[in-house]
């Protein structure tokens, strides 16, 4: 059957469909459990959660599903930026006009911008998720060894064949090959994100030819046509983000959901405006205006923190100031119900294969 792949065998799931994790808020227990209960693999992005929150969310997921699920972290939390107090001050100053527009002062920076990665990794081991997926690098060797001894499967994100090989060499069980079409951050870690932008069509065969472990394709897939194409190119599964983000089960904010629904082809752009790291979002006033001062954008996590605080703007209806992360498949969104999306993919993928076999 089309759905019996090395990835479904490894992950213990029925269909090779993974719901992509969403760090920073849009993940939900309901979306994870709906996808896992439908035979795919639901994933929860825990990048912004403190350890106690991670443990609580995992507890809720286990109540909602007995099937495998993934939790996701970022392997580089920005300590490499070496932010000076002046750099932090400048980051706030760049955004001062936007804060002023909302009648707010730039807030003083916190002692810590993001949760401690070491603490998050300890929490992940305590949770013992069926699958630990990650982006922006490779976990320390001791963490990979601990995952192996605890029976936690590891899934690392690669944006190039070289990154995929490095993940395999580190002992990771499975690769997410992420094309530049994908919504959210470009998780490159060997070279800069700008130097690692590869479309999913060339990326799948490049990665499959380089590694001997299962490869999950991510980026640009929103329906059965994309799933069939990715499998035909050699992928063993597909990770879908944008199309699941638009479903009612996700925790996307209502302006984000509305933007996903109303966007057309060509409406996304790559920007560092929201976090200091390159990511794909629906264009809005912030992406346009920041593109004129891109050299002044602070590195992650400083930019992310100051922009996140502008998020209060959302309540006031200024969705032009917030990140509307989405991939190039945004105009292909056709469902607002994750179960129906899963069911349609499962029903239609074999039809796509049959159609093209008949034309041989
Ligand atoms: C809002 C949003 C947040 C995301 N956050 C993460 C994350 O924290 N970790 C991660 O590995 N991938 C993250 N991604 C990538 C998705 O999990 C998935 O790989 C990607 O969306 C697939 O491409 P598509 O959007 O074209 O379907 C995010 C994507 C979006 C849209």
C-alpha cells in the first residue's frame, strides 16, 4: 500500500502524514491529538515553553490520544548572538515608532529572553515523548544517546543534503527535509539560511540519495497531489504545516487564520522582521517596512522578544505588526477541519497514483 513506508514503520503510525510543529503559540493539544488519532503524527512546538509548561502540555496530549505524537524544540536558542546591552537597546529603538503608534513605551528587556535549552531538553527526557523532533541543529550526543536508551525516536530538520548527512552521522533516526516553500523559520544550521534555500522538488532526491534513514518532506504540500508527488520523488512521508495551521483545531489567532484563508499565491515572503531569523510569512506592513531597514534588525532572540511584545497590537486589530507565518501552499488551503484534511489526503493519494499509472 502507498502508506506502508519506512517512516510509518519507524514511527508506528498508519499514514505517512506528519502535522508540522508550530513553535511560539499556534500548536494545540486538540490539533496534535486529532492528527494522531486519525493515523498521522501530531506534533507540538514547545520552543517557547518553560519546562513545567512542556510537562503539562505533554500530560494533556496523553489524555487526548494514546497514539504516537512528537514534541519539538529548537536546538539553537540564540546564545551565539552575544548580544551587548547596546545591541538590545538599538533593537528596542528600531521598534520605538511602532510601539508609539500603539501608545506604548518600549518595554525594558527581560533578564532572560527565552527558556533555557538545557532545562527544556531535561524536560523532554522526563516527558519521554514517542518522537522528539527538532530544528536549527543537532542535539548534544548525550541527549541522542539518552533518547535511544529511553526509546524516544529522534527526527531532525535539514535544509540541505549536507545537513541531512550530519544528522544521520549523529545517530538521528529520521530526517525532515524542509524546502524553502515551507511556512515558518528556515532551520539551517551548517550554512546561513540564505545560502541553504532549496526547493522541495530538488531537495527530496538530494536528501534521499545522501542518507539511509527515512526522509519526511516538508514544504509546499497541502493536499493529496503534493503527498503523491513527494512520495514519487522518494520521500517516505510528508510534514504539512500551513494547511493544518488553518484548521479550527490549531491555536492560530483569528487574524492569522483570516490571513491564511484570504491569501493568494505569491502572498508570502522571507523575512527576519519578526524574530531576527529568516522565516516565511504572509507579507504585511511589518515585512515591507522592515525590508528597508533589514540591516538594523536585531538577532534572535532579541528581535523576537521585542516583536512578541508588540503582539498586544493584535488585540487592537493591528495585525500588520504580527507574524503571519505561512508557506507557499497558503492558496491551496481547502479545509478548516484537521480530521477532514487527513481523511481527504488518505482517500485521494491513491487516486493520484492510479491516475498517473493509467497514463503510462
Ligand atoms: C506558524 C509556524 C510555526 C512553525 N514552528 C516550527 C517549529 O517551532 N519547529 C519546527 O521544526 N518547524 C516549525 N514550523 C515548520 C512546520 O512544522 C512545517 O515543517 C512546515 O510548515 C511545512 O511546510 P508548509 O507550511 O509548506 O506545509 C512552523 C511552521 C509554521 C507555519
